[in-house]
């Protein structure tokens, strides 16, 4: 059972693992709204995919379309993992829902001003969140915190940079400096949470349309990962961990550390530089860096959430 029921806004770029994050959020949080961002695919596609998930789950939550490009950098997509659509690999039912607005940033600001104590959960590039914090600095004081998927002690898009941070490092810089509670699910923990074949088969064996679609999506995602890596036994299901740490914190270990974003390095732009030195001179931590996850238990929580919605 979840330990707490946080109120959240999920800011995402679906994306296979974002789609799974939506399922976990729908089951275990008070999901106030979904905002979309350009990332795994162009904004039109990530927004379409969010609407697909909303309808598949039968959710009554608003979907607000967000930034079409990063603050400074040119847009970049992750077709090499998620396919051209951002959600390749399954027959997706066309959504009947439509977006509630084209202004995710305004929605985030208004909602955080109307209700104190919301968690912002970004699982894509941090463009929308950074814009909200810049346009309305009071939002940073009104929220419970930010729990994000991004960064890590190693990279995936480059040697040192993880995709979400690498796409919009200037936005990440704003978020990491915002001054309130910050939790980071980086690659070193998300790579522990893999969709292995036995775990995918559990989902495929479940009845209902949702499980069938998600089983196909997980299979595509894992096949892509296994074809691109030497020794991975399944796709790293990154994004649900940013939710699960809020709802099932006992499944994680963490370490508070000072983390900054590299903006200018020739080989390191977009890196999350985590200060792990045991020295008194080290600055106070600004981020809870997740270190380990109980992967099997966390996967069981996610699988049960799929089952809950799959009829
Ligand atoms: C992150 O990048 C995207 O491809 C995934 O959805 C995840 O948010 C992992 O680097
Ligand atoms: Ca994502």
C-alpha cells in the first residue's frame, strides 16, 4: 500500500516510460493534471500520446500542452528509443479527449497558486517547470517539491549527460537552483528498474486493452534497449521512479548532495555534477539523489497499477 497520497502535476513527454509513469500516478497519487513538453518526440506527438493514455485509463484530468522547444537549445528527440511517434510498438486507440489548453506553464502557475503543497513531477526536459519558476518565483515556495527523472552518475545521450537534462540544460539549471525540496531519479537508479522479459510477460498475460497495449509498448522499449546495449536484460523504465519515490519511499535509498548542471563543457554539457566529496567545504545539499530501488517490489507496484485499470 502507498504510504502517502501526494497531489501532483505530471509534466511529461510520453514516451514509453512516461506512459507507465502516468499509470502509476493515476493509481497512487492525487493526479491534478498532466502537462506535456517536447522531448522524446515533438510536442504534437507527446501531447497526442498523453491524450491516448488519459483515455485508455479513463481519467478525468486536464491535459495541457506545453513548450515546443527548449529555452535556448534546438529541439532534439529520442526516436532511437521511442520511435517516430514517441510511442511506437502498439496499436494505439485514437484519443477522443482533447487538450484543455495550449499553455501548460500558466496551468502550472495557476494550480500551484490555488493549492499549496503540490509536487511537480517532471519526467521530460525541464522547460515548462523552469518557465513556471521564472515567471512566478512564488511557485517555488508554494509547492511541496519537485521530483524529477533526469541526470545521474553517468550519461546516456552523451558520456556524461542524460537525455532530459541534455535536451534543455538551461532549464535544468534553473530547476536545480530553485531552492526548495528536489528529488532526482538519475540513470544510476533507473537502470536498476528494468522491464525484463519475465516482467513483460506478466503484463502481457493480464486481461484487458490497457495491459495489451502496455505489454506491446514494453516489448518494443525493451527490444530497443537490448539492441543498443551490450549487456542489458531489459529496458530501463526510468520515469515511474519519480512518482514511486513519493508514494512508496521505503523502496528507495537516497543521499542528499549538492548537484549543479554543466552548461558549457565541450564534452559535459548537460551533466548533473554531483558533489559526493566528504569534505566540510562542500556546499549544503540541494537535492536528494536516489541511489537504490527495490526493483522487484517497485515493479510489482507498477504491474498491479496496470492490472487495476485493465478491464
Ligand atoms: C529519459 O529520457 C527519455 O527517453 C525517457 O522517457 C526518460 O524520461 C531517460 O534518459
Ligand atoms: Ca520521459
